[in-house]
C-alpha cells in the first residue's frame, strides 16, 4: 500500500525565501481530470461521468481504440463546497481544493499535505468512473509562496541519431515478419507494457508496482524460474554481481513487496530512496537484455525451448475453461447492492459494435 508513491517531498521556494513556523498557511491542491469537477482544461474534453442536469448524453465511440467516452460540456458547472474540520477549512471550487489553517512546524505541514494528497483520490474514486488524481500543490506559509515537489528524481532520456533510429525502425519492421520464439514475443510484450506504464501515470512512480510485475513477467516468460534465469543470464555472459544485483531483485520485489502480493508495510529510508532509483535502471537493463536475446536467437547462438510452455498451456486451458464457465454465469446474475448512501451515481451500459465506420456517435 503506497509502497511506491511515498517519495520524499519538500517546499520549493524562491531564492532567499524561508518558511517560518508557527504560521497560518493556505495551499491549493489541483485535481484531475479538471472536467470532472467543472473545470474543463479545453475544448473536446472526454470523460466517463455525466451529471443529470446536463441533458442528453453525448457519447462518442472510437473504433480504433475501443473506447466509449462522453463529450464533456465546455461550460460544465463547477463543483463548490466547503468542509470545516476543527481549525482546518477545506474549500472545493472546480478542480482546485484549498486548505486553510495554521501549522506549528514544517513537518506538521508536510504530513498534512502528504496525507491529503495520498488519501483523497482513493476516496473520491468510489464516486465516479473517472479516476481522480492530484496534479500539483502550491501554497503559502505566512506571505511566503511554495510549490510542493519531490526532493530528487532518477530518470533516463534517450539520445540517438536520426540515421540510427531509422535503421532501427527498418530492423523492427523486418522482425515483425520473422519467426521468433513465442517466449521472446511474450517478453517483448510484457516489457512494452512496463514501459507504457512508466510513462502513463501522473508521476514516474504511479504504476511502479505494476512496472516491476511486468519486468518480472518478461524475465520469467523468457527463461523460466529463478534458477533458470540465473543460468541463462550466465550463458549470455552476465557476471554473478550483475545477475544478483540487477535482475534477481526484480523477482524478489515482485514476490515479496507490494507487487504480486499486497502489504500494508511502508518502505523506510534509505531503502525507499534506493528503490526509486533502481526502477528506471531496471528498465534500461531489461531493454539491453532483450536486444541481446534477439541478436543471439537470430544468429543461432541462443536456443529457446517452446515445448515446455506448450505442455503447461494444456493445463492452463483447462483452468481457463472452468473460469470461463464461472464468468458466463456471473454475467447473468444481478447483484443487488448491499448498501446505498445515495452517492456514486448509476451505471450506464453501452454496447458499440463498430461495424460501420460512419456510425461513431450515439446520443
């Protein structure tokens, strides 16, 4: 729980500015998606929540992505409300939530902001099919302005030439039509998912657990269990330190720490800081490994046994048939709500076949 979202954050100030405590404070938490709260970011906003006073639904089905979304009214009325909690006043106006109160220390304010930013979205998420998240926090302590941000960040960027990239595109297109092992294709798929997740969140760490899960799946589908992974990496000329310190930790984290299995344990510094630094490096190491595997496989130096997966798949198909039967029965059931507080809206089920390229919009 929150194992990969607990980055150390601090107050970013103008040069020579200093926060002084105790002091009154105010800070504004910016919520996304803005249109959900009545603060559209521009024309053409699309979402999954419609308010009943907005009239007929304006639904758009996009065949290329399979997504069905609502076209949000540009003049959607802003959500406005105020909650008073002892000496803390919380005011919602559109996509901005303002906190006003008094704090005794900087640590007091850090804990307050961290708690609000981590916990509010997971509670709001029960109300809507749009997924709320925080995109930024700014505020004042006394007369001094601050921005709430991470203390450090480890990331990697790619530098290449146009010629090198063009050659790589040609090679990738050629490989599409070559016969590669299904295990290599599986490893490429899971790695691609991991990379998309690393770019898909509102921060680089939003989906860190899921990134680790897919990196582990990429290793496992390629080489098998942990001992087999060690053996194959050694064959590919990785030394013991590289194997044990760069690749095996991915598998351990997947099994032991809030990836494949849940936990309510919070990571502690310095482990937490090193963990966040490790994640982008693990992505780099995996990319280089996959490029090496493809090269060795295509040259005939690396053999991959697909027969083992074929035997396992027979057992999986049997289990899948059982699950399929359960799913079909479950879809016929109408589960009556065990609780209703009048919140959370109601579900609208739509089915779009996409058979006609001319019929995209339904109202």
